[in-house]
């Protein structure tokens, strides 16, 4: 294909919308697809974008994204690793790197921020991504940032920028401050979340923002000060082929399942544990399976000990997709006890399996779960008594469980699938590209020809035959004359003051 045909749109092999396929750089500073919504988002969105005919290069840091494999899109979905120092890895989180691990000033900034109690990864990933993207100018039609919101992504990154904000992290910050005991703990929370000031500044300057719900859009306006007309809602969803009913999986009497990706107040797990103690007075076989890591201390651990629930609460982690789906299918009830969610993938996934749902009305959860009594049972957030009442009602009423389970799946199929999410996202990509065409940088003919004819440096062309390809981006030596680096260092200093 010639560069001219590529730029104009070749009639051969168009994308699903009938237009020229796009080359997309999808950025994620954390990509774990088994714990946390951002990794799940990248995994499923990248797959569906590739299925629509677009070429997607996921550029991520540790924990690296895990991309799906498929014969129908294997040559259009690749992974480029942009390594950090991985300071929070297990089993030695908050580690101090050895001297020979330092590669440049960004690494020093990453360690220094950690040493002073801050969370550096959104900033340092954005700086590495900026350098990487500028070195590959012209290879991408659009850059999609998955909530990094770092200073490094301001200005020219070589292609139009679209950014997804799942919800403002300032919400998490406030909930943790509200739960913090003592001035030292509050100071620690404020320092850890200092990066949210950067994210607020960056969000206000970005030309195109996506979010996953109307509730998140309103929170972005209120918390980050972004104009509402610059924010576009593109609902995400469940993998409805994977998360589907299976009558051969036996429902376990009394089983309640929930997902808690982190032991933080936002997830409301302590209220569910308290509710379980109440439920067991009416339903002695009631028990809870939590998809997540068991907390060794803190409010959840204390509540389990206080109510004598050690044998009634099980934590599972590191399970496969198939095991997760069967676990949800085996439950009589799924529960989302969160105080706030920007969307709630666990709600959509549980509903997709036909498992009846008890969910709070925190944040955007009602937008996903639907009306109380129609597609779920809805309760106020932070109310263990209301949670217990809803769970007891469902556990004791098989007809209601069947009705809500069926209605819940139908709601997800109609509104919340990854295919729909990809189609809506591509529409926003094309708007951003069209908006920048008048004055922004265009992909060069040479770059387009190069990308279509040869793999990117370090990437094996043969690796795309069976699975998503992977390349690790080597660190670039530090240069005192790097003007971009000096500019960003100044911004970092300003943010820290």
C-alpha cells in the first residue's frame, strides 16, 4: 500500500466503519488485567479495536498488560514494554533500586518521589511515554492515554491525544482522608495522592476526554474543573461471550461473591463483612467469597475477627478467567458494596452471567445495575443493615433471584458490551483526528510507508503470527541538553511545591 493510499483511505481492507484503519497507541501506566479496572479496560478495548480492523500498539509499564490472542486480529495487536523501576512489585514493595538500575533522570525522580511518600508512576510514565512517542513521530494516527494524566503528555506527543478518565482519583483521596485516623495518617494520605494535583492541571488542558459513565462525567466537572462539553461518555461493559450463564455450573447454597481489587475504603468491603454477620443469623449457610487479596490488618481483618467470620469469608486471587466466571456462576448472589464506582465492571460481569445482584447506589453503579427491583436490589452505600436486608431477601427468594438474574443479563447485552465501547471510542478518535487536521502534525508519508512495510525497531515480525508481539523499549541515556526533560523537571518542581 502506498503512503498516499494509506493517508486517503484504501478501499482494500477498510475498518468495520468502512473508513481507513487507524494506527493507535494505547498508553497505560499499569496494566494488570486481573486486578483493577484500568488493566481490564486496556485488555478488552485493545482486543475489540483490533477486531474492528484497527492496528493497536499497547504501550505499558509494570505490571505489564496481558493482551488477548486471536487468529482474526493477531497481526493487528502488539505490546511495547516501557519499563519503570517497578518500585512496588512483590515481594519487596517500596524497594530501593541498586545503583546499576538507574538509567536516567526520570528513574531518579521516580525513586525520590517514592522516598518522600508520593506515588510517582503517573508522572514518570508520562515522561517516558513522551520521549518514546516523539522518537516515533508519524507512526500513529492517534494516542489514547488510559488515565495517566501526567505532565509529559501535554503538548506535542506526535499525534492527536484522546484521554480516558475512569473517575477522578480525588474521590479515592477524599474517602481515604475521611477514613484516616490521626494527623500522621492524614498527612501520609495527602502526600501519596499529591499526584492528583498534577492530574487536575493536565485534565483541564486536554482537548478530548472520554469517561465511562454520566456520573463520572459529572465528577470530572466538579473535581477536576473540566468543561462538560469536552467530556464524552463511552460506556464500557462485559465480555458477554465469556461472562454468560451456564446451567451446568451448580449454584452453591448461601454463596455470596464480590470483587475487591484493593483494601481501601472506596470498595466498602468492611460493610459487606458486617452485613454477612447479620445475614448468617437468618441464613447460617451464608458465606462470602472475595476475589482479591486477604488483608492482614485494617478494618476488614478486624471486622472478620470481631464477628467470628474467619471460616465464612474466603479470599481468592490469581485465578484464570474461566475460574472467575465459574465462581460468579456458582454464587446465589453477587454483591457490589462500593461507596463509589466510576462504572463497576464487577456489576456488569456478574449480571452478564445471570447471577442476581445486590449493589449500592454509590457513584455510577445505578447507571450500570439499573433500577431497584427490576434488574438488581439497590441499597444505600455504607449501610451494612441495608446490605444485609437485600442479601437476606435474595437468598430466601429463588423466584426473585431467577427474575433479577435474567433481567440483569438482558440489560448488559443491550447496553454494556466491549464491542459497543470500541465502536464509540473509534468515533471519538476520528473526531480528534479531524479536529487536529487543520493545524496539528500529520503522519508523514515516509512514516506511513515504513510502518506498513516493516516492524517497529526491536519487534519481531514473526512474533505476531500466533500471539500479540512484545518489545521492550530500551532506556535512552540522560542528556543535559534535553530541552523537554528540563521543561518537565521544572513542572515537577512546581507541582511539588
